[in-house]
C-alpha cells in the first residue's frame, strides 16, 4: 500500500435524466433532472466517484474546484478542502461546500479502493450493515406537458387526491418494502393534505408517516394542523417559515419538528438550538460538505439531543451509495433516511445490480471504496441527453408557469 497517491485528473460529466411532473411548493419538476458526475483519477489510474447537483452555476464552481484538486494527495481531504476554498475565494459557504462535497466523496472512494476497504471504514467504521430508507410520496400531474399542448403520460399517472396517493404508496411499499413514507406537501390546501395522511394511515397502519409542507403554512395553520396530525406522524418537517414561527410551534405541539431548511449550514445549529425549533435534523452530505463533515455534524446532533435523518434530493446511485456508507457510520441515525431513488432508478448510470433498495433499506456495498461502478455506455447516453435536452438549471417555478402563468411560489401560502 502506497502512502500517497496524487490526483492526476478530475473528469466532470453533466447528465440529464427524465423526471416526472412531481409537485412541490415551488412548482413542478421539469421533464429533465440534472446531475453531475465526478471521476477523480490518481497517478496510478485508480478512479473514485462522486455525484453532485446539476445546473450551470454549480457546474462552473465544481470545475474550478476540480482544477484546484489536481496534484493533491487523494487521502488528504483536508488539503483538498484548503485548495477548494482558495480556488473559490469569495464564494458563500454553502455553494462552496456543495462544490467540495463530490470531490471529497470521490477521494474517499479512491482512497478506499487503494487501501481495499469500504468507505464506511474511513468514516469511523460501521454501526450497521444496511441503512433504512423512507419512500418519498409526491402529488403529481398525469404526465409532462408536451410541445403541442398534449400530455406525455408516465407510468405513475395522476396523483392529486387521497385515493391516488394511497395507490402510489401501496406500490412503493410493495416494490421496495418501505416501512416509512414521507409526503411532499405544501401543494394542496392543508385540510386536503391532512385527509391524505389519514387515508395513508388507514390504508397502511404499520407504516410510519411524515409530512413536509416546505414552509407553506402560517403559524395559525400549523398550530391547527399539528393538533390534527399528532399521533399520525413520525414527525412534521418544515411546516412554517424558519425562525420565531417554528420556535413557537415547537413550544406548543407534541409533534416532533424536523428540518433541512432552517438548519442547512453548520452556523445555523446554534440559533436553532437556542430557540428550540428543531427536534430532528435531516443531514445532506451534498451541501454539508461531504461525508466526514456530515458524520461529525450528526454526532453533534446526538450530543445536543436532536434526532438525525438523511435528506434527499433527486439523485442517482453514486449518491445513494455515499448515503449508505455515511448512514452506516452515523451511530445516532435515529430515523430512516429520505430517498428519491425509486423515481430515478431506471435511469441510473451505474452498472446494473451494483446497488438497490430491498426490504426498505439499502445494503452498504461490500466492495472497496463506495463499492459501485459507472456504466460507460449509460453515462455517455445521459450526457448526450444533457447536451440535447435544452435544460441547464432546475426551475420548478418556471416550468409550472408554462402551464399556470400566474403561479406564485411565495410562502407561507395557507
């Protein structure tokens, strides 16, 4: 085993994958979701993988960070971060860490491959060999709007009421074995979403439920809703705008409150702890600054009495593998982690079979590093889709306005 292995090259590949019209408080998912893959190549030819959010602005920062990474010891992520910070001097902390994160993951993958150990061993060792996940439920249109004003249907069909939501929930549970489900709320009036939660509870009595209105509710609405939802939910996520409203609600309700919005940077932990607005933190290595930093933040959550779950945005299999290793390394992972993977799995660019969700969990890949491999043909096809699709930034509000020109994404809405 060599003691150093220098980064010789960093390959960056933006991709696009088909996305259903999933609704949220800001609008609707466009026909194409954007991701970016990172391949860190060491001087001996070892390749480590990372995955990042898409979009031109994020891609430009990642490219600058990648150029700075060349020449760094792949095992020295502290030096890597210093180089990235110098290259992105003047960049705000969250976008800077978002650029650093996929490079850190790729370096850990390469490090694990070089030393023939799984990434979880580089994160302090495993507390579990699989990580439980939560199925993500969405309201959605029947299909994406077509260029001639028609609808391009998808396999899920419309999900706009309690009956169709229950049907989709049963399908997710049957296929993936989820023991918990999260509903992306803030789409329908609160009374309708509460009715949907009641329908889910009746249809799937053994499954834990979560609801995420994404700041869509005023404090009076959140008070009334939380009273109805107490006893039905595992937790309520980001019901009101962050700050005093969340703190007041937390002081009044017996329902645990979770967030990935009020605490999205390490500097926000102190204020949220002081005002008592958070019970559960949804950690996300993509913008917390990589796997090591997120494991450390999760440990801090345990020390201050917060529960821990994992946040998810539209992602593919490299991110899922990274979440598996990280989730296994977090001793105080008190709640199953979110995942969008059922909505993207058929478009993954990994070698088929390298990772999967079974019985409501993802097993930590057993091979060295992340334990997964890119499929060159699938990656090339996804990159060609990126080049031809015409989308370069995520824009849920803009896409919604192609159908509803007067759509207003402002919150709180109810």
